[in-house]
C-alpha cells in the first residue's frame, strides 16, 4: 500500500515497491551524481556498446555548444538491437502492436533488426546517405519505429512529423530540413476513420521542393494516387533483392546527428531541435532504467505518439536500449468504447503505463465502471508527462487505475532536454502535482528576473545550471537562435521557458509556460503558428491567439481576428476559420473559439499583448499597461 501521510499530502512508497526498486536510496544517488558528475554518466555509458571509447566525457570548451563522449564512436541502433541479439535477448519481444481495428503484430529483437536492416538497405538504394535528412509522416504503426531506426542505422537524420499535423506544418518542416525523402502511409486509423496521410503529404510536397521520392506504407488499403517516378510502395521495396537481411550499423561519431524534431517556440517558425547519437543514448537509457525501474520481464507501455519527443525517447530509443518489451497501440483511447486501454492492459499484462494528464482526464470523464470491469493488477508503476497534473486526475489515476499500489512518476522534461529532468523514482515519496526533484546529477533552480534564486514557494523562472548528456546540441541551421533562445536570458544557465516554485522540501511545482507557447492536450503549439495560419486566410487581416483553461485539454486555443475590409462577422465565418486552421496545421490546433474584433492590444513597438487578451477573457486584472499603445 502507498501510505498517505497527514498532514500535507505525502505518499510514501510501500515496502513492496522499495523492495523491487533498483534505486533504494535516492539521496545517496543524488550525492554520488553531484559529487563526480562525469564519473556518474561515464559509469552508465560503460553499460552500452562503443566501437571506440571516449577521450573526454564532457567537453565544455565551446559552451553553450556542449559535447559529450568526444572521441568515441558508436551507433544508437547497434545498441538498441545488435547488442541484445548478441546478449541473449535475441528471441525476446521488442514490440507488441495492436491496431485500432484489432490487428496484431509482434517483433522479437531478432525480427526487428531484420526489418530495420532491410529497410536500411532500401534507403541506401534510394540514395540516402549519412547526414541526409528524411521526413517521416506516419500513423502509429510498427513501420514508424522501423523507419526511424533504419535512418539512424545508416547515419541519416530522421525528422518525424506528428501524424496529427497537416499540410502547412508538414510542408514547412520538410522544407526547413531539406529532406530528400518522405516516408508516409496510405492512411491512419483514428476513431474508426481514415486520416488521409498520403493525400496530405501530396499537398505538402507541392509547397516543398527538395523531395525526390516518397515511400508509402500500405496500412488502410484506402485509395491513393501514386506519382510515377516519385512514389513507391514500402512492401514492394522490401520484397526486392536489394532489401537484404543484413546491413551493418554505420560507425558514427558520438556527436553525429541522430534526429531533428520540430517544436514550437516563442516567435516565428518552429525550431528544429537537434539530438546526437552518443549523449542522447546514455541519457534516455539511464533515465528510463531508473525512473520506470525496468526489469527483464516487464511489459512497458508509453501511450504517447512516436512523433513527439516522448515517443522518440521513451517508445523507441529508451525502451530498446534497455532491451525491454514495449506495447504500441495505433488508435484512440476510447474506441470503440472507453474501456479500450484498460482492456489492453489486462489482455497484454502491462506492468508500466506512461501517459499524459489530458488522456487521464479524458478517460476519467467516462467514470470508474469502465476501468473497474478489468483486471489491472499487472500494473506496477504509472507515469505522467506533458503538463502539470491536477490533483483530481492524480488521485483518480492513483486509486482507480493504480489501486493505490502504483507510484506515479510525474516526469518534467522537454523536447530540448531529450530525457527526464525533474522526476521521482519509485523509492521517492510523492506529492500529487509535483515532479519531486531533479534527476540525480541535474542541477536546477528557480530564479527571478536577475537570475537570483528565489525563496521557498516563490514563483520564478525554471532554469538548468549544468549540462547533461541528452541535451539538445543546437537548433539545426540556426545556432544563433539556440544561444539567444536558451542561454542569453540567464548567462550560464539554460532557460526552460517554464515558471515554477520550489517548496521547503526542495520539491518542484511547475506552473506553466512563460512564453507564447500554448500546451493543448499536452501538445506544444506556438501562438505564432496559429496566428500565421489564420492570416493565411483571405478574409483575415490580423490575428492573436491565447490559451485559456480547459477541463480536459488543460488549455484550449482562443483566437481574436481583425477582418479585412468588406467581410462581416458571423458564425459561418468563424466556423470556416476554425476549419481552415485545422486544415493547415492539424485538428489539435483548431481554435475552440474565434472572436472578431476591431482592434488588438499592442505595445508601441507593435507586439500583440496576449496577456491583456487573456486577463480580459478571464476577467482578471491585466497588470502593468504602461507599454500599451493608445
Ligand atoms: C513543456 C515541454 C517532454 C515530453 C512532452 C512535452 C511542459 C512537460 C511536464 C510535467 C508540468 C510539464 C512544460 C515543458 N511539461 N512535462 N510533468 N509537469 N509541465 O515536451 O512538447 O517539448 O513540451 O511541457 O511546460 O516546458 P514538449
């Protein structure tokens, strides 16, 4: 039993949880990692395979462009697959996959390596070389991780675009990365319908010029147009003699780029976060192992989408590096009924479930009867990520799903950090809504405008004081923005973009973004992207987007638009604008509400003051208005 302690809300791990845990003494581990940080990470790195060992663990001579494990050569995919095949996990299941329509597939480590090698050979035959960028735009099917791993195996750089994004977002990301190849599906099943991924990709390719070929995985059988000379079927390529069963992993430098992942920032177009083979590998391997306390017999399920960093680090790389068995599910959590997830947990005997507060709140709405119909006793550890978890959702997750037996790992991190940064481990006493303390060896702080630490329970900017192996290396093609965005507000420290408090026990309470990023259902969207999608409509002259609290999504987008002369407001028009945003960016970006206005609050320099709009919408005091233009 997780014992609740009064007063205050502290949940202490049971003797059973501690008994199993790899780490039993958190403070000792923190002391060790802080004592000799490089030694701590080197010890973890020793557990992995390197073609050549490093000369230096951390090279900070060019900071903030830090390098890790310099001089070493490796390949993350060798570590994800070949290492296990050599070491007795050859026939262990790597992935179990269930389609929304009930289809089932499984891959042993041996089978997964074979498929990855075959597709790596296909990529080579299409002219993909080390360092080339490949855009992957797919549904949640096993071919998605296979495509990612095949790219990395030959040293190409994957750029996965989430399948919920659409034309504009996809075109921009293909163009910015100058990808030569796009890998997609004929469609994806979502809530019983087909999302026409190939059609969206076709439309995006008209706006992006660099692409030479497109590989299409047949998933739905839904009719698509194949352009001769450009488009090829995955299954036909995989049946060719060039798709041989073996393709040795390319020996790459530890700092060789592994992937780009676009994420929304404060201004302008999305930023391409760059991660590399060596450090990212050590960071994701270590954090998953300790935080979710991975044991050999575990069945682990991270219910995120592989197209987000959560999927990259904790569906694909982290679990495979640990040689664990992961479950992957294609579709919607409540399809055909709200017990779908609970049914699959029972059916496959899932031990670890990692999801987001928005999903928990969404399923909680349907009531306790749905999960209560299922035997969830296989669950041992639960996880949460993406936004702060509210106490009601935490308690429901803890009691109804975890039956008060399973500790909840509330993991705070970002696309940029690559790995968990503030997180408990099973042995750590929990407080609902707090991610507890930084992972051992990570030094974080909460500071004021001047960069000085604030006192207990005072709100401030959340910063990171020291480098860590899986930190982003730069913004692809934009190193100046990397410095400006992350390292200039508080010189020497990494600015997370979040505000937080730290209590008297040193526990962190993340409050939310302090920049113009809105978290909708845990997905990160920039106000700039939504506004630019709105003004791309012929009837809109100017637009402003803000996030307002929403019961399930956490935040929902509300937009204000100024129309071009000659257009008059009405429900029809705002509905059309909402659909336009959904078509350009994807359904997640669809504004909840659009209000037509005559003017927008701006600073004298012309910047939209979104906080004024937000305060007005919430009926709150807008604060200092001295910069507001009359
Ligand atoms: C932002 C990063 C990291 C995987 C998913 C999101 C928010 C993330 C938590 C949490 C409170 C959280 C922060 C952060 N966030 N996890 N456990 N508690 N807030 O990655 O899209 O890069 O977003 O998500 O605001 O800055 P991302």
